[in-house]
């Protein structure tokens, strides 16, 4: 991240998150997505679901020995910004 913006590039030792969503929820999401700037209730709930899922996995990463602690802690600030944007 540079100047508050996420940049594309190679990262080593970064945590990988598993963001599973059942097929039914994917179909519901497609039906309920809006092209407008205003978020639908379903979009808000879906975003919260993903943030909560990432938060849970982030907590688990902090227990791992082989994960770069610096990368996990850096991601914490990104996660906080995502939570604020809800």
C-alpha cells in the first residue's frame, strides 16, 4: 500500500484467504446486485459476511508459525479500512 492506495505487485509470505460462498448465495447475489452507487441490503449483508470471514481467518493466521507476522499485521490495517467502508 502506498499513499493509502493498494498497488499491484508480487508479495511473498502474505496470507491467503478462503472466501467460500454457497452456490445458492452466489445466485442470490447475482440477482440482488445493483448497478447504482447505492448499496442494496443484500450487498451490505454480503460485504459484512466476507469481512467477518476474513476477520476470523486473520485471527487464525496470528496463531500460525509459518506465516509472516509482518504481512498479517499489515493486512490488519487494510481490514480495518474495509470495515470502515461498510
